[in-house]
C-alpha cells in the first residue's frame, strides 16, 4: 500500500514536471499546450484543473500535486466550500480541498479515538518489538497512534510484560479478552489449528479487536504480522444507525 501511494506520487510528480515544460515551450513558440495527465486517463479531475474550472488561483502547486495523487490513487478527498459544508462521520479523508476567499483561516486537527488494536504475540516478546509492530501497522494504513482507543489481547497474555508496558507507553487502555468469549466469534475469522491446539482458540488479534470495540465498524487491518506478533486494527463507527 505504501509502495502504491509512492508510485502515484512519483507519477504525479512527473506529470506536473512535463506539464510545466510543455507550458514553457508553448509560450516560447506562441502555441497553445494540450496536456493529457494521469487524472485525465483515469477520468478523475486534478486539483489544478478544478481550480481552472472555478477560475480560482492555487495556493501551492506542490500541495495541489500531493492532493491530486490521492485522488488518482482512489483515496477519500473532501472539498470544503464556504457554505453548507457537511462532514460525513463515516469517512476519514486523506486530503482536503479548501475553497475560500479568506486569506487567514484558522484550522485545528482533531484525532477521533476510534481505533481498537488487537494483539497476539509469542511468549516473552520485547516491548520494543511490540511498539515497532504497532508503529509499522499504523503507518501502513496512514493512521495516527493518537486515534488508538484501546489495545486488546487474550487472557493468556494478561501478564505479558511487553504488551503491558506498550499500553502504558502509549497511554492506552489494555483490555483482556477471555478465550471463552473468543470462541463465540472465532469462526468469523481465518484461524490456525496449530494455535488452537496450543491455547484453545484458533485466532487472537482479530476477535480481540472486535470484542473490545462497539462492534459497529470495520477492520482496516485484519492481520499485520511482524517479528512474532500480529496486529489487527478495527475502526469503530460513530453512526448510531
């Protein structure tokens, strides 16, 4: 996923570079440049094109390029207009296009606490490994640790120093899920007979994340495997429907 995002960014970089050179060459020759971009090919509008259609002026070509790469990559990008701006609580945008004639606009970032991490691991795993595994799992999906609400694991790991210490370092609630509760939902996930013979349940991280949540959301990551540990990320929905 990270590689795909980087590939899109590089593609957009090349497109903007070519577009700039084409425009410069056209001006010298007295011609009108016609430029076809990756956004044209995919049928998705680029930020600079949107700006032209609105007869507006871009704040930054570099920022426009970055947001365009998100659009091309199929990410959620919101457009904030001066009036009737509505936010969808079920959508986490990765980019925002702000349309306003105000020079100074105060903005503030709020991180929702709606991510539940389920963790399974080998016995005696080090705190550093747990922390690094969580970091990599979050980075793989462009998620912030500030949005972690709880960390959950199975009762067999209730005394696992690495998990306990990691939850303290991150200042997150540690929830212990019983194997009896896991048995009620384990059939919903891909499990391992070997693991079941060892601890009595076929999977750990996914059911722990689900059972520690409000059950109204979805998995962003089912199983992120790293150096003897597994991380599952469940995103809670705030929608009461």
